[in-house]
């Protein structure tokens, strides 16, 4: 399998109340130096020359880059790596920071897929999250993307938001379906311990719905997407035929990817590392010709197997047990069928044709099943 490149763009125009990503407020002069540093990291990567067929600009807010900066970064990728002719080039964008001209510029620079962080089609919910856009701006951004010729468009929605009722969530799902994106991702909001969102919720008296309601939101949202012609291919992702995220499939199919930019993680032929997180220090180190990689280590055979099981089970196609036996020397079903059989009988797993996959109810408790299953399988 060809590898993927992930380019991290850490700048944002404002910091959302729930955000736990590696990001910082936009500083134009630092951004210019950061792009130089990223170009230098790409050009000097020891993995240069490898075959690559996906590039993903993630963040942060990659749509704060100019088309010229995107073209420069992609040019560096093309010079350093063996990019396939049909390379999928995704750029994450925020609705408030795009226009038809900007999106047309990205396309001209080589972007083939845009992922818009809509999160909700209800202004009150967007306000609570600290997002800068409105539902109308999100709709306008979709129209601008289509007018700019973006024919592979993904929209992100978040569920289990503060004060969000089932009907509110379904309103957002319906609004998304009306816009006919090619792909959609549905993420459950996770509120980390010191998130400013906790204060916002306390001040506003907003709570999240009980756990069983989150499960209902997930199931009903996916059913509506099923009926609208989308196919679920991963726990949180649905797509029209042929529009799955090829880049994200590398994470779930235990492929190789190189993370470039501050805080980016990499897994390359069984070796894992991450880059230092601070954008300023990242820029300074590259200017000095110093290393930005840290925590480099080879995955053990058990970790490799865990990765294959844990990530593969996220996909609706599940695990190919024959391939796992051939590549890892483990007979998952033969050795540990008892534990798994109970999950099959409970309607959480399907075991058919040499494959093992989560059912939709199983996806709701995926972490629990994976822990039992993986602990059992690698013992
Ligand atoms: S736009 Fe995204 S990365 Fe930036 S602060 Fe908001 S959630 Fe975080």
C-alpha cells in the first residue's frame, strides 16, 4: 500500500471552547516562517522517494493558508516523494475562512477534496462551542465549494452537544443531507477535564444528554444517512460510493503515514514517532537543521497486532482473520472464540466468511468490545 502524508497547520482565528488539538492563535509572521519550515521538513525527510497517494492538510485551520502556500507545500511533496497521478489531496477548512475564490485557488494548487468543519446547523449550538461561523455561513461555504468545482466534499458534524436534544441533532443531520456532500463524519463531542466549555455549560445551565440518548442520536442519525444513500464504512464515517477518505483508511488499515509539522504523529513501516508540539520551537529547530522528531520507537509484534485489530474493527468490513493468521501468526477465532462468541450471540459482532465485524449496536460499545477482545487475543 502506498503511504500518506499528513501536514499539520496549527493556526486558528479563535480557539473553540472544546478544542484539545495542537493549535494556536494565528500569527501571520509565524505562519510564513512555519510554511518555510514545513517545506524544509518535507524536503529533508529520510523517507523521501517513497510512493505516496494521499496528502492531508489538517489542523488547526488549514484554510488559513493562501493557495500559494498550499501550492508551495504540495510542490515540495511532489519533489520529495513519488506522488501517484491520482493522489487524493484533502484540505480541512472552516466555513468562516473560505470563499469561492479561495477554494478555486486551492483546487488550482492541487487540492482534490475539501473537508468542512460544520459541526452543527444550529446557531445556538455553534455559539456554545465557540465556533466563529453560523449555519447560514456553513451552507454558503458548501455552495462556494461546489461553485469552485470541488467535487469531493466532506462535512463534519458533532453530536452530544451541550443542550442538544435528539430532535436538534436530527435537524442538523437533515440539513447535512439536503446539502448532498460526498462524505460525512459524525463525531461524539468529548469534553476534556479543563475545557473552557465546562464553564460555558455551567454558566448557561446546559448539560449533555444521558448516555443512552447519545446512542439513540448516533443510531437515528446513521439510519437517516442510510436512507439518503450514504454507506457507513467506519464507526464515525459515511460516504457515497467510491468517496471514502483514502487517507483516513491508511490509519484504519494499519498503513504507513508520515506526519509533518509541529506535533504531527507518524507510523512508518512499524516505526512510530511524533514531532515536537510547539510551532515556534519547530520553526527554530528546522532553521538550525536540528531534529524535530521525538519518542521514536519500533512497535513490538504485540503492538502491531493490537493496532491491526483495534483499527480494523472500526471499519464496517471488519477483520480478515485469514490475513491476520498469515501475517501475525495468530488464530484469533480458534484461540479466543469463546469470548468473541458471546459478543456474536449478544448481537455486537458478526463472524461470517472468515471475517469478524462490529454490528451497529456493537459500534456503540466498540471500546469495551475492543478491550475485551484485544486483551484476550494477544494474551
Ligand atoms: S477550529 Fe478546530 S483546531 Fe481550531 S480551535 Fe476550533 S476545534 Fe480547535
